[in-house]
């Protein structure tokens, strides 16, 4: 999750609230919290055309699939569908 923050910073998105949450809760708990309801960060990344830097995208990557429940992964998929970027679902799930 820290990598998401660093990558977003490279495109001038500094998610201070997300960074604070990472520092307080850790990566997994922060991701699970973000899946609880759509965040301002998700909206900002959508506006930037960079949902590939979202928690929802990361949750679907094979490297992290064992950390999340089917329900959490379904939430991530649905959010990306609702944002009209279903191609990101396929890309995330195919990445290694």
C-alpha cells in the first residue's frame, strides 16, 4: 500500500490522509477500511484517470488475493465497474 502512495505522488497526487492511515493501521487494515466505502482518494484518482493507483485495483492483483476475502474483491471489482473502467479489472487480475 505504501507503493500506491509513492506511485500516486509521482503523478502529483499526495494522499496525506491515506498515508496517515497507513502509518496508524498498516497496509492491510487501511485497504480494508477503504473498501468499506468509496473514498475521496478513489474519486480523485478517477478524475485523474489513474484508478490503476487505487486500493481497489491493488486488491485485485494476484500478489495480494490471499489477503482479501471474496467479498472485498467483489467490492473492488464493482467499484471499478461503476467507474466505467472494467478493463482495469482484467488488467489487475492478469498482472503478476
